[in-house]
C-alpha cells in the first residue's frame, strides 16, 4: 500500500488554504467545418481581435478567417508570432495589440503560435481564443505557455491564470496539417502516463488520482487507435485520436495541475532544444525522452516493468514513426560535448527530472540517452547494460 510518508517530496506538500484550478476552456466548439459557425462566439468576447498565427497559417488565416470575422463587423488585425514563443516576440506582439486596441486575442496554428497568443493575452489581461491547426500538442487547451529563445532553446514555462476562453477545434483545419504533426501529438500525449504515474502515482488527492487514471486511459486509446487513425486521416478513428491528443491530454493537465507534473521525458526534451533548436518538433523529442526516462528506471532501479514498457513503446514507435533514438531526431552526429550539454540542462536544479524517485548522475543520463534501443539483458547488472548500450549506439 502506498503510504503518504514514503515519498515525502512527491505527496506531502503542506495543505494549502486555497486551490486555484485551471481545468478547461470556458467553451469548446468542436466538429467538422465548425469555424464559420463559431465566429459569433468570438464576437461575444470582443470586437477588435488580433490574430496571432504561425507563419504558414497566416496567409490561410487572412484568406479564410479574417473575412468571416469582418462579416460580423469585427475590426481585425493579423500578425505572425515571430521567431518562436520568445521574449522578443511577446514584447513586439504586446505593442501590436496595444496599437490595434485589441480586446481579444485569437491564436491560430501549432503549439508555439498558441502558446504565444495565450501568453500575450495573459500579459494584457485579454480573453483568448485558440484555433489549433494541428494535433501536435494540447496547447489549445492548457493554461501553460512554454517560453524559448529565438533559436528554439527552452527557457521556462509560465502558468497562466486560466485556460482559453474559447477553443475552436475544426477537424477540417487539423486535416490540412502534415500527418507527422499528429504523430508528434501522440508522442506528447502518451508521455502523460509515463510522467504522471511517476510524479503522482502515490498521490491520495482525488483529482490527481483521476488525472493519473485518465492518463492511463489516454495511453490505451493511443495504443489501440493510432495506427488506424494515421492510415485514414479524416475518418472517425482519426478524429478520436485527434480528440485524445488535444482534448483528453488537456483534461489531464487541467485535472492534475501542478500536482501532476512532467518528469524526465520533458526534461530531456528541454535539454535537447539547446542543441537541436527547431530541428524536430516538441512531441518527437518528448517521445524519445520517454524512452530515456524508462531506460533510467531500468538502469538505476533495475526496474523490469520499465524495461518491458520500453520494449512495448519501441514496437509502437516503429509502427507509427516516432523517434527511437537520437539519430531519428537528426542528432545522430552530435559530439560528446553536445550530448553532455543537453544532459546538463536536463539535470539543472529546477528540472522536473528530479521528480524521479532516485538520483540521476550526468554520466547515467548520457548513457541512457544513447541506449534507448538497447535490448533487455536478463543477466543484467546495471553498469554492464549501460556500457554495452552506449557502444552499440556509437557503432551505428
Ligand atoms: Zn509536452
């Protein structure tokens, strides 16, 4: 039986006198071709929207969304979000919003465009609408924005005061995105189980227990339906997987909140952004990070369940095209120095990697990062597996 004193850093935070929940968007409008019909809901939030879009989506936005808004007699301005969800972009978008006298922000695009739009709205205390154009993350739902450098290196995240005021999920828009974005979304969403079960698996709090159980349900849905979904974009099973990556992943983040944080998979992602910049997308690096996390549990704790889970994921990744090793992320030729840099960042003192129930040394993390595809060795002692795993990868 888990008892509340066995993991003091994980489950016995001092009871707080109040709790702020950011569970869900105030309204979610979801369906095929719903964008047009959802415009009146946007008009209910403001009359001078500023659209913040991804570079590629801006042209489509100006062609399709802007005329719909203007028909409702809204005064629209539109701009792209810049180099990344970075401080320079946020500053310049804040100025643009003020010049336009914007009273509502509409984010249109992938995770970075939506994170930028949400953070600008939060800084200006304006309502925000999210219109995801890919299923690569649950950014359309969450009350969180990740801030990066202009070159795409992760800096910090900002907890927002609430989820978006309106989320418009139009499957027709999602279907225009490259299929690889849904694959990445599956990687980011499935991480919820592997991270939440470690950070919060012993929690006695009702909503946290609910979040961890939903993460398990989410994992199972993705195992069962991802392959079929990717074969038939636009089909019912495809929509169900899109719902899983954008909506259910969002629900879990909302329910779990700060108690149900990320662990090593996202920490490894954060480290990798410092050596790969914009070279691969968030969910791809996170998916690889799950394998690193399981490898650590396997090598350091001798955790056989983690070893089995890694083999199960490797098979699943091969089926749907998620990266299994650094080479699959375009990082097959990095130097030892670069590997060390990314591992050091993943291990920085504020990193969520320290939510693992054991200490991780730099060398252990580096060994795990280069041995994500190592076979299970039943005769195993940890150091032998680590060394063998590393030489396997180097020889490739
Ligand atoms: Zn993520």
